[in-house]
């Protein structure tokens, strides 16, 4: 089942009047030869509403043409309007090949596990934090600690966005999600029709598609390994600076004033046991990440129908 066909079926299920609107558009667009297979609003405005026209464009059933709007997929639209749908047949999806991890990905994963040890063992933590201190330590002599945290959050937000965009194949993720959505939609329709035969067939297909979940996990986890590889050392350094679990702080840090809590230390718990510096880091990280994604026009979620 193509994306266009699925979009058509979804529109018709949500609003039965969209069937008539689609039939009008198909008729006005001709057979693909007349008028170059395109249709303009002026051709259909007496028979469909502006809201219906807008929905067809929004769902990309109609796409930009030379002089008007063209049908994205005439065959898909016609099949989507076919009431005799065979729910036992799956969509036209080819399971993509899972991305193989390189030796560098595996080494990064192994190093990340080693970094986690730093949270439990002080010697490991001191080595890692001491190395990172060569980068961020000089900043503490120039700007306050909250500014340093902002710099760390900006850096982590930037490379996290770039790594996810570069290492996660959004096209593959889209195929995985489209297939699962197609199965769920056909399962729902089969239940509404009390079609036990179709339900059994869809159940078998759903079991076969469980491998897709593993494929999606591998696609998502690969960039996460690199993100953790770069972020955990920075976190260990900040733990080391403020004093980890009551240990002595490595720098003399200023107090700060925050709403509702007044004057606090950086190690003060403000949300249960979560300390001030952790809250400040995550607020900065979320804000910078959103700004970076918008500025670079990077989409972090796969496109689905």
C-alpha cells in the first residue's frame, strides 16, 4: 500500500465527504493527458469546499504542477477509494537492510561503557575529568560556572543534532514506521468488520514484522552511542567540579539566586535530589537543541504519511 493510498483511506475514514471531493478532483484532472493531468481551484470550487481542497494539498495528495496542482499518484488515489479492500494483504513495503556498525561504532560503544565506570570509581572519574579540565577549566577563570554550563550545553546540543542527522537513516526509519502503521490500520479495520480471517493473517504479519522493531532500535542507538561517548566525559567533569556525592569540589563556585528557592549552592537539590547544575544544564540543552535544529533546518523525526 503506497503512502498516497494510505492517506486517501485515512481521509475517507475521517470524513466520508472526502470521497466525493476526491472523485471530483480525479475527474477534473482528466486521464493524465488532458490539461496535463493537472487541476486548479477554479476548476473545482463549485463542487468541493476550500477546506477539502486544503486537506488534499496538506496531505500531499495534490502536489505542485506546472500551472496548477497535479495528482501525486493517480493509481494510489483510485485504490484508496476502492471500497473492496483486501485487509489480508500487506502494504507494499520492503524491509530495509539494517545499518551495519563499523569498528569505530563498536569502539565508541566500548569506550562509553568504560566512561560509565567513572560514576562509580573515583580514580577513573579523576582521570577523565582531569583530561576534560584542560578544555573547560580555563573558562572558569574567565566566566561564571553557569556560563560554562551553557557552553557545554551548546556544544552537546550541536554535536547531538549533527550526529543524529548524519548517522540515523530517516528514510529507513520512515519505512519501518509506515509498515507498522499500515498493519495497525488494517488490524483496526478488520476488527470493525469482524473479519477473523483477516485478523489472523494480520497477526502473523505483525509477528514477522517484529524484526522491524530491532531494526529501528539499531538505527536510533547508533548515534546515541557517539552522543554518550562525547557527553559522559563532560558530565563527569561537571560532577568533579561541584563535588561528587559529597566529595570536595575542585573549584570555588559562586552561589546563585533562583526563583522560589532564593540563594542556593550548585549542589542544592531543587527537584527532589536533582541538583541545581543538572537542572540548569538540561534547560540550556533543550533550548539550544531546538534553536540549532530550527536554524539548520534539520528534521529529527522520520516523515510518515
